[in-house]
């Protein structure tokens, strides 16, 4: 059983950077080079969310250290954000981030950039 856990820890240390950085970098370059704007939104949203998660981890590091399966939970969340089957980053951005930005703009009276096909509220 000890070899299994050693294997898992090495797999985790390899899967983390591949899932959080290498694949998103590759997909972002492909998105920039494609004519579709749908994939651009997915990857811009991913980088916004990933940056936010990284900042929150820096602040909460002393607490996160005590959560035994935090890294595994983070990998599962990042997989949901990254994998094209789920398009989690776009979902989170559309559902939560964009709504907060709209409220902030309404409070401050700022005029927002309106995406093609959207009405300015």
C-alpha cells in the first residue's frame, strides 16, 4: 500500500501543473489562433478564476495547510474549470463574476463594454 500512495503523490505533483498550467496555456494559444470567440471566453474566464484562486490561496495558506485533501479538491475544481466537456470557467464567469461586475458598474455609474448581442442594463 505504501508504493500506491507514493505513486499517487508523484502523479499528483505531475497532474497539478499539467492541469492548471500546461493544458490551459496550450488551449489558450489555440483559442487565440481560432476564429471562434467562444473558446476565447472560456480561456479568459479560466485565467481570471485561476488568478483569483491563486491569490486566495496565498492569503489562506496557513488555514489550507490543515485541510488534508485540499490539493485533491483543488485539482477536481480546476479539472471542472478546464475540461471542455464542462466549460466550468465560462459558467462561473457568466453566472457569478459578470453579475457582480454589472452590480458594481450600476453602483459606480460606469458605462460597461457591451458584448455583441447583449443589451446594456
